[in-house]
């Protein structure tokens, strides 16, 4: 088949939508499909276009020995992604990708696969799909409209109702609307999307690459020395985007509360809120900051960690499903998550870790302190996490089932 991927995020971005799109394209190429990608230059999660890429020019990159073409479109990337700059950023990709999308009518793809966010690109995907007689698929990673109002990036009942009507009409115009969790599937149905259209394609994980028994050239003691961690300290690890949806700022208070415990915090990531977070942790001897790590180092840190940290901001727990959760589960380590009761994150983490209320740093610290004191309980929860990953998150099974179904 000819498959056209339309997404603002793509590889070589290391986290989130870009990472999953890159891995999906690689899988499709191996299955013999022809794939093209219309995207922007990489910029996420630090909101700066990567070196050797331009935000002003179009570029075509051959990939996978010429079996895939990647079309990079110009984009405005704001330094501070507030409400107005974020709208301009989305509009810039919408406008710059228009001619490239319409040019692909002549390529006549069998499938057009659009990732949300941004939903603003939906009309183009549908129009090109109609002209080229393609099946159009909308894959929802985040409910960006709901999240924008819950985070108060947008306000006003009239604006919200207008956008919700647009969202419902647009989603029902796609042949398939897929998403990454059962809870998000339920939200789609509540939004009025036909149940017949909805499919689930969960975020997956490479179970061979990420393993609780990973063979590394270094022992844990050697790795602790490399990262400056005292020998007898446990490692509490957070990795990912440092933006306004994560609610990770409570970890500064948690680290302060644990200053006399044998717990060392490694925070790895980038994003618009990182500098403020570093300022909150300034002077703490039990904290180390790292930039977002490439695959080999990231897997090493997952293996080195004793406890994974997954803070989530109140009001967005079921509107986004954190992609970092898959690696945590596969690594076979317990997880502490701040999440709302009944959310998908809470239902998963409650099996293999501890769930605390969003925004409550004292409860988060209590959970961390409890796990730090109980080696046996940590091992038990870690085994459950790995079993869940093996049963639910295998990449080959997830992608195979999804593309067979459509």
C-alpha cells in the first residue's frame, strides 16, 4: 500500500509523537509498504529547531535507502509556547504543508494517516483523501482542545462549544478514528464519534531493547559513578518533556523532602519549563539534571533506576496518555504516578506501583519513602510492570493488529 503520514512531529525527535511515528514508519517499510511523511523540522520537546534543520525552508529527505520520503515544511517555533504563539505555530504548519499535501493527490495514497495534535490539519487530510480516493485515518494522541481549556490556554464557553462542534464534525468525517487507550476511546464516544469508526492503537515498546535484565558494558556501581550517584542511594528517575501538561514541578518539593534519605533524583528532559524547575532544585545535593538522552543512554538509565516518577497535572490525566509510561513498564521497575482516580494512568499504575492525587507533593514523597524502604515490594511491583508490558505493549502485535483491522 501507499501510506501518507501527516504529522507535525516525526523522527529524529526522541520522545512522544515523533518517536512513535518514526518507529511506525520503520515497521511499515519492513512490511513492504510505500511510505511518505509530511512533517516539520524536529523541535520537540525543547521548542527549538534542531541543528542542521531549517524552520524557513522546505526539504525532502530520502529515508530507509530511498523507500521513504520525508517532506519537511517550514514552521514557526515559539520560544515561549503560550496561547497566541501556539496558535501561530499551528497555523504556520497548516499553511506551509498545504501545497505539499495537495501535490500528493497525484501520488494517490491508499491511506492518509493524520496524527492529532494538530487537529487543525484535519480539513486538508480529508480533502486530499477525497480527491485521491484514500482512506483517511485520524490518530488521537492528545485531546488538544480539552487540554487547552483545562490548562487555561483557552477560555470562554462560546469558544469551547464552537470548537467542540467543529471537532465532532471533523472526527466523524474520517473513515477511522484511532486513539491510544480505552479511556480515550470512551471520550471519543462521548464526543459523538461513531463507535464503528473507533480503533485502539496503544503506544508500544521495544521489549527486547528495554528489559529489566538488560546486559550492559557497565555494572550498576560503575553507572552510578558515571552519573555521580552515591553507591548506597536508590535512584528515582524522571525522563521526558518538561512542559505545562506534566505537572513535574512537584518533584522539586519531593526532592527537598527526601534530602536526608538515601534517594537520588535524576531528571532527564527538555522543555519550556525546565529552567524554572532547575531553579526550584538549585543547591539540592540529591538531584542531577540531564538533557534528553538518545536511545542507548536512555535505556541504560531505565535499567539503572529503582523507582520511576510519573507526575501528571490535574485535569489532563485522561486527555493525554504519557508515552514515557511504556518504557517504565518494560523496564520492570515500580512507578509512582500522580493521577486522578479512575483514569487510565491510575488503573495501570495501581497494578505495579502507587497512585497519589495530582499536585500533592507530600503524598508523592510518602509513596516514594515507602517504596525506598521495601526492596521486596519494589521487586514484586517491578515484575508485575514487566508482565503487563509483555502482555499489552508489544510493538509487533499492536501495529500488526491495527493495520490488519483497517
